C-alpha cells in the first residue's frame, strides 16, 4: 500500500454542487431566523491545511475553500449537507 497522497483539482461540477449546497443552507437559515440573508461569494482559492473559512472585510462577506481535494475525499457529502445543514454561528 502506498503512502502517496494524490491531489486533484475540484471540478467545475463539484464547485457547482458546493455553491448550490451553500446557498441552500443560507436559505434554510433565513427560514429558521425569519430573516433574509444575502447569498455568499464562494472562492476556491485556499491552499494548505485549512479546509475552508468565512471571511468578512468591510461589507464584503465570502467563503474561501480549497481549490483541490485529496483523492478518496469527495464532494459526495454535499447532498447530506443540504439535508442536515445546521447553523452553528448566529
């Protein structure tokens, strides 16, 4: 068994899935809190050990996430995210 780690870029289809799942969670949070939340920009520009982060700069808000994924990890969990998204930060 090889200890080699293979890194693949996140495909356009996977990016679309991530954006759709995130928007779904933002809309669900709006329903829970009876508020309208603007949809967030999602940038696939992170490198390193951090899988993702929420960033606020002035009035701009965005999510930054990895541009690549380790082979064996997939974005298949996005469908579960849609069903089970929880608002952890109020």
